[in-house]
C-alpha cells in the first residue's frame, strides 16, 4: 500500500506541496465571484481495523465511535456580489469544491470466534481519536441551479478527495499473545499522521431558500495501518491484508451565503 512507499520525510514534502497548491487554488477561487456555503455534520463511525476478526458481524458493528465535522463549499452557480446566477456551464451546474475538518473518536475491542475463546483477547481494548482535514470535489448528476431555485427538493451527489489525518490511539496490549504485545512491535500507543483517500455519497434536501439538510455516507481509507495502534507484521500474519479504514454515516445542515 501507499504506506510502504511514503516515509515521513516524503509525506512532509507531499503535505507541503498539497497545502501550497490548495492555498493557491483557494486564493484564486476566493478572488472569483462565487458563493460560499458553511455547514456542520454529526454521526456514528465504524472503524475497520486490526481489532477483531475480519468479516465477523460483531467486530463490524461493535467497533464504532462518533464523528463531528464542519464544512466549507465553493458554490460556482451563484454570484455572491449580486445574489444571482453565474453564466451557466456544465461545471458550475454540476460540481462544488468542498473542504472539511472532522474529528472521530471511539473504542475498539476484539470480537469473533478467537476472542470468544480467550479472556485475554476480550480484555485487550483500544481507543481511537483522529482529526482529519481535506478537500473533495462533489458531483451532482442533477442541476445545482435547479435545486437552488427549488425546482426539486432532493439533490443527490457523490465525491472523491484527499485527506490529511492526525491520529492518537490508546492500546492496552495483552502479554500472553506475542502478536498483540509491545515486544512484538505490532502494538503502539504513539500518535502520528498520514494521508487518506476519502469518498462520499449522499443527498441534500432543500428546507429553505438558502438552507439544506443532508444525509451522507463517507468512506476514508488511510495510507497507514497504525491509526488504531495495532499493525501485525503482514509478512508473518497474512490475515493483515489492508490498512485501517473508517465508514462514517452522518447528517448535517448547510447554509448558503449570498
């Protein structure tokens, strides 16, 4: 995975370049006559990590947490200076640029057939806390202009983007199992940072001329396998085939400033 190719030095350079490019793009967009949208979102998270047995329903549903976030959009459809529409193009009628800051937190535990047979595995617990900042390009198959004019009530969308994350895990290792103790170097409560790919799918619902509520499913795949504080060596433990990832189901509110 990407974690095998991006060491910390390269990640810092990549992050610096990403921030510079995003800042330049943001400054250019700010100089244009576009509308801004601000919003907030909350909802439960499901963390798929090295805790528990892959594919086990108890693992999938118990290792959950909660997430909160704030959003900013460039809405290319409107001119903020006159509260009117920009010239119609396919891009400004179907795309928005979204930036977000989110925070996930929750608890982790071992579930599945092996945990059912071992009290030590059941007693091995963890906590996760992840701060994410990133940007996505949202695509609306239906007309943003028509939705803004209340031509219809729902506006489905999907998005793809890049995210930078700061993570801070807490792990209580189990001394009996070498796979899950500090001497194996497979467990760590040290925080760090990484990138992730994030993708979202959802829909907005118009509740006022400038007000929308939305429901969304977001998937975030990290370029690192240490986000949960557990990373069994994949050369030894062949079951470790993927990095950590989070599924977030959220609801929120967005206001358009004109």
